[in-house]
C-alpha cells in the first residue's frame, strides 16, 4: 500500500523474555527527563476562568495548579477532591471542566528522542504539544507519521481524545504509542505497555482523561519524508463510487464537500522523493495573512447572512463556496508542513463522528435531508470527511472497524440554527453506528456503538484507577463510557 507504515520490529525485551515483564520501578522516564531541573513547588491560583480554544466553553475551577515535576503532579492529584487536566484547550466541550481543581499540564513538556537506527522513538511528557515534538524530532531527521491538523494539541490531549489524521495506516496518533505513563487518583504512577499489560494498554490508548493524568507517552517515529499534496474536484456520486479506491491507493485522503454545489474537493497526500515546490494556486507560506483576512470576511458573511434576503444570501454563499471548491493545492512539502494547517483562533462550533465507510452514502444523504429541513441551509463551512483504518485502541474512533469515515460538520456560534443542525446530525449519524469524537461538540452518547466487552473493561479499569470518580465530571457522566454494571 502506498504510504504504509512499516511494522515495528519485535523489541529486544520481547525476544529475551517470552513471558510478560514485571512492572519496572518508578519513574521510568529517561534519565535526562527525570533529572531535569524543576521548581521546588507547584504554583497555583484560585477562582480562575478557563476558556476552550474556540472561546465557547468556559470553566471556573476553584484552583488551578501548574506542576513542573512528577512529585508535584502526584501530590496535587492525591490531595484534590476532584480534578481535570488542561492541555491546549482544543476540546470544544465541557470535558476539561472541574468545579474544584484543574491542573495545567504545560509545565510538563520535556521531550527526549531515542534515535535508534532500526527503531527510533520519542518520549514526550503529557503537556508537550505536537508542534514541540515535531521541532525536536526535526533535528534528528525524524517525524511522527501522520499528524493531525493542529500543532497546538498536547500529547496528553491526543491520547485522551483519539486525535487522528487520515489514512488506513496509523491515522490515529495513539497507534504509534509504545508506552503510556498515567498518574491515578491515589497519585500512583501506572505504566501501560503491550509487553506488560496488553489488555489494559489497549484501553489506555483512548482514555478521555478518565484514568488520570497522562504523564508521558513513548511514540514510534520514522525518518522524515516529503509529501505531495494534490487537489481534484469530483461530484459527490463520483467521490462515493471511488472512496475505497482512494483510501487504498493514497497515504492520506480528505474530502471537502459543499452540499449546495454538489461538489467534493478531494485532497490526497503521498510520499515522494521530489524536492519541496508549489505547483498549485495556494501558497501556504504567503497564506497566513491572506487566510486570516479571508476567514474574517467569511465570518462576517456567516454572521450576518440571516438578515439578508434569501436569494442574496444563497448567491453570496455559493459564490464563496465555488472559490473554495476550485482551490488547487498542489505542492510538495515536509510532511509536518502538509499536515499542520495555519490555524487562527476562531469560534466555530463543530462535531466529528466516525462511521463505517460502507455507510458513508447514507450518512451524507441524511445530512442533505437535515440541511433541507433547516430552510435549505447553505453553509460557508465545507463538510469534511477523513478516512481511518482499524485502530488498536479499544475505544478509539475506528476500533474493530477495517475502514471508517470521520464526518465533520461546522457551524458559526451565532447561527440560530447551528446547534439544532448539529443535534440532528449527531442523532442521525449515531443511529447509523457513529462514534463521537470526544474532543468536539457532543450531543448524544455513542458508546453503545463500541464492543460491549471493551466498554465494560474500560469501566472496570476506570474503577480500579479512580474508585471515587475524582476524574469524572457531568460531561463524562452523560456522554462518556457508562459505569460498571451492578452485579
């Protein structure tokens, strides 16, 4: 398969020890990380207002702590009555909210690269961002592959929320994970490793922050490569007919569907030996200012369109969408430059739901029906579709499914129909077996669409690591994996 990730060779310890190894002593971070100088005490503040990245979710914890060492993190967790963890704030819901204690993980951001010729890895603490990991790996000629679109997401947040890119192989970032260290509710450091506790390791790969603080993650990494990105325009019927072929023949595929135009801009990414160059009508290097200007203009139209006459509104929206559909992004670049997009802090509200690829035509038809129900709705935000292969995480978006499509729907926060549209889309897609991306807007619990044994096993592990519910909150109680069933 084009762009497939080579399988990891057996680890030396796996060859020497045919039975699971006993848990190593704590901590097991590399010496360079464990011995790095840290402040003597964690800093804290009280009655702090915390906003999500898009500014729409506000939390008011009584205390916010900023640990810089393992000891500080363990102490704060052990002493707290209730605690949630703060990363980049890229979760667009109340999952990170606590009415007691919040722990800002940004001070735990050390990174160490192990540049083995045969099996390079990187160990990153939970507060490091993917952009920081990328920059550290660059100096060694290495990279994570693939990456999601935002460099601001933290390592811990990526594990908690099944953060993903697109592609059949290792599209979910946790599939590159070889070990996770988590601090449980008693302040104890727990190690999850496929050689030590394979079943619990699978459960920890997507854990919603409900098992504890993600202290460190070990990723498999790869030699840097360039990618060639190409855009093509298809009708929706053409794109659906070729969906399986697209995901089989390309390392990464992403769709931008404009329902009012009936067209799909298909973006493909593939490894290449070509040098970096730009062959399309998009210049990402010059796009930072222009993109912000265009986004501001689109936001104005999106915000004010409701008082415009319907014919004028639809004309303006379709005119802008035609420009977006005709975008020709054809370039060769460093893979991180391809994956990481120029994000600006904006206030869009969106949901993302993963369905089986075979159900994609029915899902998009449902969305069309919902748009018609809401006044022949036209939006300046394309509906995004990414594709995933089966993930090894027990509760990841594509667990137990050979091929999945993640559908993403955006609305402007001031759109009076925005939340009703997202609620209707959520209900329709979950009814088709969809699974919520728990870092996006969530309106209905989707854990009935996972293997019941995995949901039950996660509940048991959560009870083991957090018997009093220290890491839970009302959002998780409503939308997260249900508790252990009474016997």
